[in-house]
C-alpha cells in the first residue's frame, strides 16, 4: 500500500500550498522509480547543450567533452548514472520552494537559473575533487570557470525534463 503522505494525486481546492508541497513525492523519489528514462534524458540534454555551443568557448567545451567521452565508452552515461541521485537531492529543495509558492517547478527553475546552477555545481565540484582520472579532473578544472554560465544556459532544458517527471 502506498504511503498516503506521498500521494501524487492532484491537489484539491481545500489543500493549502504547504499541504500540497508536503504530499508530493520528491524529485529524488520520482527519478528513482524512472531512473533509466531520466538518465537517457540527461545524456540528451548534455549532448544538446554541448552541441549548441559556438565560438572559442564552444570549441573549448566541445574539445573538453570529447576528451571526457574518450576516457572510456559509456563514460558520460555512467557519470550521469552516478550523479543523478545527488543532483535530484540537490534540486529537491528548489522543487519544494516552487511547490510551496504554488509555482510550476519548471517556471520556478527558469526564473532562478543561478540557484539551480549553484545546487548542481556543488555536487560536481565535490566529485571533481575526488576524481581519480587525471584527464577528467584536469578538464573539469579548465572548464569550471565558465561552468555556472553554461549550467544556467541549460536550465530551460533541465526544467522541461523535471516538469516531465513531476507533472
């Protein structure tokens, strides 16, 4: 039997914003149940974001991405698989804020790209510090300076994906 405190039923007119927020499953819970689909979507977002970059900085990002992808086949997918639970937990408070304010999560994320980027980069920064592969660590360090701007640019795609899983 499903825990009634975690129901995904649409809120009715009698519930408060706080009650709706506390009864919705967290992003972590939703993505755990649909992990393979979420991983595929995340890899597609990353590929699309890298592909969309242009100019000198775009060239550097594409070159760095090629280095990281070349570490071993499936490296990006495995990295997403490993990072997804931490990313979902980092985004949970943002989703809760949106819900508490009665705002659609995707809209709230798009209106707060800096907050989303900071939450995600805190995870990747910690992982990069512990990275064992020198090429991965060096590439991350070279690209970290522009990372926030690039993650913020990815927020609309990410918000669309989150909306898909939380709708």
